[in-house]
C-alpha cells in the first residue's frame, strides 16, 4: 500500500484518506443503504480533491481546467479507494481477533 500512496496520490491530498474514511463511518450510521457508501465516498473524494486542485490553478484557460478536472477525478478516486481499502483491512483485523 505504501508504494501505491507514494507513487500515485499527491502528498498534500493524503489527508483525504482518513477524512473519507470518517465520512464513510458517519454515512454508515444514517439511513443510507450500505451499498451506496462507496459511491458517496468516491464522489466526495473527487469533489474535495477538485476543491484543492482548482484552488491552485494559475489561470482558467481550457487546458488548465481540463488538466485540473482529470487530476481531481483520478486523485479523488484514488483517495476514496485508499479509504475503502484501509477500512476493509481494519474490519478484517477486528474480525480475526
């Protein structure tokens, strides 16, 4: 997992992994179907990554915007995937105790 994080997720966006994990735990306690939680976490990850990435744009030309959209999508989904992966590992460790 560490090579995955270092190689693909921007270091400043790593904070999204525990944030999205916490969001998933909060959503789990609501009336939302459990099957929708990964979708909610994924969309939230893309939106939060987008907020950060778009805030750093030097200009709003089409090339910068398209690049930021791509980075937001990939970084948000990678962080959401890392969050779900970490949750599953923690769940399996608790189950095996």
